[in-house]
C-alpha cells in the first residue's frame, strides 16, 4: 500500500541557517508535517524549473503560502505595497493550469488560494487595508503571527456557505488564523464558499465540479485542525486508486 | 516529454528569511536543484520521513545530500565530542539508502550522503578526521572548501567520469573508515576516502566532495542518464 504522493510548491529563496547564508530550495516544515500527519508523503516542488511533467508523478498538490502574485497576471498595475515572487508566479501558474487541466486534487493555502483565483481568470485585492480599512488579517512585521503562542494575532471567524463542499468538510463556521495583506476579489471560475463575517473577505474557494479543488486563505498547517489536508490526502488516494479494496461481505 | 524524477534528501534546520525568524524549515542548497536541472532531470526535494520508503517507487534516481554527521549509534560507536548529529535525517535517509541499494535505484551520495551510503552498506565512519590525519585540509575553516588532488581507482566509474581531472573541493570533518559492502574507488593524498561505488549495481556512486557547487555535469549527468535507463 503506497501513500499518496503530495507535491508542495516551495520557495527558491535566500535563507540564513546555522552559519550559512545561501540560496535554498525550501519550505516551512509545518506543511510537511501536515501532509505526513494526514497519511500523505510530501515532496517539495522547487520553482526554478517551469516544466509541469512532475505532475505525472503526483497524486495531489498543495499550492503553499508565500509572497504576493504580480498584478499583471490579471491585467492590473502593481500596488506599491506588493512584494511579488516572480519566479514562483511563473512556475506555479503553469503548474496550477496543468493541475486543473488534469483534475489533480488541489489544496491552495493563502497565496495558493489566491493563485487559484488568478489561474481561474479572477483577480485580487492588492492591499486589503485599502479596501476594508484595517490590517487585522495581518500581524505586525517582524513577529511570527502564526506561532502557537501568538494567538492574539489575526484570528477571526469564517462563515461557510450551506451545501458547499467546504460546509461538508468544515461545518457552518470556524475560527482561523490569518496572515495576508492581499485577498481574492474576483474568484474567476471558482466559487467563494467562506467569508470573514466582519469584512466579507473571501476565505474559502472551491470548485465542486472537480475531484478536489479547495483554497483557504488561512494557514491550517500551523494549527491542529488539519481537516483540509486530510480531505486532500483522501481525494488523492481515491483518484489514484490507492484506497484499500473493501472486503467482500 | 517526462524527465527522470530525481529526489534530493533535505536538511531540517531553523532558518530565517523575510519576516520569519528561525522557523523549522526543510531546505537544501539550491545548487543541488540546479545541478539536477542542468543535467536534464526534474528535481523534487524529499523532506525526512521515517514511515516508509515508498516515495522511491515514484523516483527514477536519488541524491543523498550533504549535511550534519550520522549518529555513531548507527554504526555501533559512541559519539565523540565534535560529532553533531541530526537523528531525524538518519531515520529517514538510512532506509532510503538501503532501499535504493536493494532495488537498484540509481543513487548519488554527496559528502554526508556518501557517508550515509557507507553506513547503510554496513560500514563505519571516522568521527573527526583531524584526529586521524593530523591536519584540517578537508575543512580548512568555516565556510571554506578545501581543494584536494584525488587519486581514482583505474577502471572505476569515477575514474571514467573525471577523466584527467583530479581536483576536488571538500568540506567535511568526518570520513569513511570502512565502506562496508561498497568499493572504495577514490582517495585524497592523505588516504582519506573520496569515492565509493558498487560495481555490481547499475549506478551507486558516493563522493566526499561537493560536485553540486560547480553543477558538475559529469556526475549529475551520469546519475540522470542512469535514471533514464
């Protein structure tokens, strides 16, 4: 019995660790742990290489959090507060289009959910405080707003659309963490199925016509609530026929 | 056109970038990724996981990357004062190395990766080379590679790949004392083991130096070719 192989989009980023300061292919371990804790096997997909052939080897894919998406991908001008990651944009938009075309199970987290909207022909708000007048979806710079002991930062409620896939998975409402300054404006071919009730910021995207395509604006990998990762692993196992055959009655 | 998929094992270290400070991070120097890409492979990174080795069923080749020391308990020794281990990596990479050897999956071990191959094959390591060879030319200073002239076994794979080139760049303080079931096919002038192979398998190569730094097409190209076969 093989576990479903779940690709995680990763950074190519200058990082400091130990005494080193170098360009690394890398991702926070929280994503890896979330995949392994829910029955998948994580591999990281580095963005330097814009081919999509790697998707043939995967059973599911997570588009992870990170920097901003360049507004030119939906035909707008770049906002001064945007901090784009062009290398990831180029490679991840190709991967997203190809994953949608193959109907590969997809989970989008934060930037990953925004990427779903952009790939689906939608658009983003480039700087939320301009739209909703407050910065509560993002904590103060220099802090780690998602760490377990920083519960005061950015937490808010999400209400979930009745009869949506997200509702079946997450129920009518939940409390989430939050660290973003951009947000989905037009979800394109996707459906918004969850909102922050205070400001109507889109928190969940889905496409019920697909095997599994779910985006969340928060960071479930930094919490104990891994239901969306479980759902991805299950969908990936089903699609690749990795589920244990039922015993004959 | 599907390129051969090459898994690269990773470090797990507290890392800092942007607003993030010392976040537990899975990472590998990007030079490894570029070396695989330039050689025609598709790199994916394999964060440590000790549950099983089933990920190798989807890989065409494996790179065991560099990093900290292997836990001496893995070869029946007690740790010495300067030994710096990452048990989480050992628990993931030793099974991967054994599975790669058992299934004839093409594998390239780099630095720690060569040492992992030796331990997986039943060998053992010297825990601090300066105690054995009396100098620190294999790791001259923090962040400085030592340049060495190697000698390769005539007729070996590494001799064929390196041709007339003898220069290698090292950065390590441990070394292979016993290569177990593998054959030693390269040495530094002081006798330190620099290359390991298994001539009985399609492609098993370990090098103590860092071919990824120069994106060495000879070594990574040979891995990708073997992975395409």
